[in-house]
C-alpha cells in the first residue's frame, strides 16, 4: 500500500503544471535565501536582521532586480557569508532553479524518460525537448564562460582598488561579473551603486578609490556583460554556432535588431533630455550607460533622482520593455514590443505581418498584445496600492528631489522590469509597499503569462470545433 501511494504521489508531482513547478522553485529559493540572510552570521551587526529586508533582498536577488532596502547597501550591511548567499541567489535566479537542478541531475547521466524531457523543456523554454539536457548544459556553459571572462577583465580594476587585500579584489570582481551578466544590478560599494565622485565609487566604508581610466574601463566591461546577459541564450548559441547570418533564426535577428534600436534610441533620448538641454546633467558616457543599464541591469553611474522628468518617462518605457526571452533579463521582452509594433505597422499599411522573410500568426500577435496590457494592468494596480500605503510619506524629508508620485512610478517600473535602478525611495517605503514591489519583481522575472498558464492550460491551444459562427464587424475607435 505504501509503495502504491508513493507512486501515485510521484506521478501527481510530475504531472503538475510545469509553470507551477517554475514558480514553486523560485519561491523555494527565495524563502531559503531570506532565512539565511536574516541570520546573525549574515549581518555585519552580528544580530538577527530585519526579516522584511531579508525577504525583499532575497526576492530582488532571485528575480535579478537589484532594488535594495538596506540603506547602506549590502556591501556594508551583509558579511561575506551574506554576500555569498546573495551571489548564489543571483546565479540561480538568472539561470532559473529548474535549469540548475536539471544540470546537476543529468551531470553524469543524460537518460530521462520522454515525459520528463518534455516537462523540463517546457520549464527551461527549450524548443527541442529531445535535446533538452544538451540545451541546459549549453546554458550553464555560456553563463560560466561569460562570468569567468568578466571576472578576469575586472580583476585589474579591483586588484588595484584593494591592493592590501587581493582576495577581496578577486571576490568583488567575481560578484560584480555575476551580477552584471545576470542583469541583477547589485554591487558591494555602498548605497550609491557605481556613481563616481571625487575619485571614489560608492559610499561609506564599502567605497573604493579608482582612477578615471580604470573606472571607464570597468563600466565598459559591465555594459558588455549586461548586453550579453540580456540578449537571450538562443541568440548567443546562434552567433557562436559559426552560422552565416542568413542561417540565423528569425528570433535572433529580431532580438538583435530590436536591442540595437532600443540602445540607440535610449542613448540619443538621454543625450537630448539630460545632457544637451539639462544644466549640470549627465555626460555623454553616462547617457550611454543609462541606456544600457535599463536593459534590466540596475547599475547606475548617475543619480536617478537627478534625471529630468522626461528622462524618467523614457527610462520607465525602456524598463517596461526590458531584455529578451530566455535570458537573464526581465520586462515584457524585446520580441513582444517588436511583434506589437510590427502588427500595427502591417495593419496601417494593409499588409500581412511579415519580417525577416517570415510570416507570424495572429496567435502571436494576440499573445504579445495581451502581455503588454497585462503588464500595464499590474503596474496600475501596484501604483494604486503603493500610493495608498505611502500617502503620508514626505519625500523631501528623506532628501529626494523627485515628486512622490514620480518616484513611486519610477520604482514600480523598475521592479516590474527587474531593473533595480532607484531614485532612493526603496529603503524608506512601508512594509505594504515592499510586499507589492516583491510581487512585481517576482511576476516581472517569471512573466505574467507564466501565472496564467497555471490556471489555463489550454491558453496556447487552438479550439477544435465542427461549426463556424457568422463573421461580423462592428465600429472600433
């Protein structure tokens, strides 16, 4: 009887909706990480930490966001053990817990049952469930190579900054590389991210001193890691598969063209709004970095509180779009906005939806538009709740120049897009607002569609009917 029950339980587990398994795996990592962070061994104070701050940090790390409720930053408030836990959560969150678990399960044996391969392919987003094990190993390899190369490239900067403690220099190089590639945005330099002032990066005891050339070099390496981490593993596999460009997937061409367009648009937009027409605003290099970091990375070379109102609106739009599918980035994704704009353009011209010698189904168009409206709906709902929770908050008292409504709006988009840039509001909001932001980060990382797939398994399936209704048009607009 016991063996029979065990078999039934195991069968029900594997028959659980794969999207539910993804959500449960992320929740497991978050809860375990929050418990480890709140321990005295993780806190520089040597005492038990605030669990809400630990939970928020765990969500932010696992969802590779970068928003932080620690006023002094994790570099000052967490010990090496606490920072290590954050790093592991960033790594697992960037790749996905299921991806990491699958890698270790199949490390020495690639034989899996047909159903298990199909299930894993659904969870990791593989298009070929027969080769899902090889696909997962490719993801791990790409991630490892990128992070090791990033660490080596950053070593000259941090070994120079930590001359008296080279081990700390190696650790900061590794942490920064992993955080940048996974688009997490966490750093160990204090609360000011990587803003460079008076020869120093960061604030407080965690701040470091570097020269201007080394600082610019560090930012260039970080930007490269951000872009590589946010363009999708499928694109990287295509590019380094030594195929000709005409042999690339349409997906690869869409991702690269959309990403390039967004980076160029962001750079030019910030040049106009915060470099040319703003006195004592950004410089040209900061405008470029701002456009790159809004790919959902979260590092900042410029105080977000000082960005112009139009610049903040542009930032929110770029954060909402985010990176690309099957990458370490969040947001509604580049392919979604590409499909929406392509459908609109095709409709206005009275032509079929065609790009890169491929035509696209109405199902893809509906899915893309649904995702946009779901994202907007979640943001509006979050705005209502946080505006209510923070009705008595005085932003001037905490030193912010941005209006409260604009600051809340900016924070919400940053959470949903898993970006992590902040005007400085996060450490000062109430518990209710932190919970709302946690939900936004969680849903932004996994995608609103993931939640809907749990309750509606037939969402992507076509209905088979033996009759048709009469088609009718009505007035729109």
